[in-house]
C-alpha cells in the first residue's frame, strides 16, 4: 500500500506536467497593471476620534466594498446613525488590533503579492482580452471571511493568510484542516479563484452533485491556466499526499459515487459533504482528502478539453451545460 501511491504519483506527475504544457502561453507583451489598496492600514491607523469624517471618504474611494465589509464584521448598515460608533469600537477592540498588528508583521508590504497577481492577470488578459481587471483591496476582519467580491472589485482578508503555525489561529480555535491553507502562498491563487467564481458563477438550473463537481473542476482548471507556474498543491489547496490518494483511488471513488447514486443527488447535505472543506471525505474514508470529488470534477473537465481540442478556455468557462461536459469527456477512470 505504501509503494502504489508513490508509483502512481510519478505517472500522475508526468501526466499533469504534459497536460499543463498548454497553459504555458507567452504573456510577455501583455499589460495587466492593477490597482491595490490596503484598507486595513487606513482603517486601523486612522484617529478613532475622527473616524466619522473618514467614512464618506472611504465610501467614495471603495464604493460597495465598505458596506460589504461592514456586514461581514457585523457592523450593519453604513447609513445607520450609530455606524461610526460601532466602527470605532471595532478598530479599538484589543483582539482586532492585535490581529491587525500581526498582519502588518507578516505583510509589511504587498510588492510580491502585486507582482504575482499582475502576472496572473496577464494570463487572464491573454484569454479574456475584453474583460476589465478588478480593483484589489486588502482588509482585516477578525478572521471572519477570506474574500469579498463585487462588481469590478475583489478584496482579500490578509488575516486569513498569516501562516500554518500562527498562534492567533490556535487561540481562536480555528480547525487545523482549515489552517493548512491559511498561509501567504495561497493568497494569489485564492484571489484568482474567487475572481473566477465571480466572473463565471455556478448555473444552478440543475443543482446536483455532479454539476457542482464539474463547476468546481472548471475553477481548478481556470486557476491552473492563470497560474501555470505554480504547483497544483498551491493552486488547488491539496497536499502532495492528498493528490497521491486521489490518483491511487480515482476509480474506486468514482465507482462509489455511481453505486451509491450520489452523482445526481440534489440534497444539499450530500453535495456539501463532497465539495466543501473538512478533515476528510467521510464516504471515501479517513485517509481521503476533503473535496476529493472536486478533484474528480477537474479530471472530468480535463478529459473534456483533451477530447475537444477546439474548445477554448473562454468557451469552457462560458459553458453552463455540465452534463454535456460530462458526456463528451467520456470520463472513465
């Protein structure tokens, strides 16, 4: 049992490498300058006594983001007469300020993040030349949410990417299976994935498990195309051991989904247990990774693209017919 996964990993590694050659496109002449603002610095460095005066300035600069942010940190409507007082209490809260200070230690600047993100958006412009680039904003929200997306903006919660050994995460009681992907290396790929989900949302006319698998498989495919130089372990949030398991057990997992009639289940609990984060995928055993069914979704999408070489990435992302993708992939591990 110890030897088989290693052997399959070698084969899978070669296969993935060959499959990803198609993502190595020339983007050297493409411009993708992005605007990046650090809202957390403006918020926590502002004089608490004058926060009320800053609110209209931030509304003008950040648009709908300020309201989205206020909702996730449970401050309510920015038009509420008591909003400024609640915001003051939030920024002067000792725990929130500690999280902000720790975030500054991990991210004294965002030069590398901006550079890597612009490289990713060069690939985005390569495939989608007519689509605008988003305004990038960073924030600190007391570990409440990783990202906020809206029209022409994506905001990333830097406090959700402090590192896998972060003491503040242990103090907050955040599950270890979540912390494994809460590190700086995931910031760019998560940003791209969240943006992809905003630009190409799930079409839920048939909201069953296999549709969710294929949609999320498309998102893995999209992220790999935007970040072809990053390994799948970073882009997808699966460890090398997770990928070993999936490669070694692909047929068994697919067979189980079919035999137990899970694929076309519309039950929300059934769907979530296969596609959401967790310590493992219960039906596949304790050694399996969470989201193993999403990995199968990627395999279906990849097979579909290999079988239909005339299909471009924009065509794939625009295609909402998940059953067509499944059928034309002739997926059979």
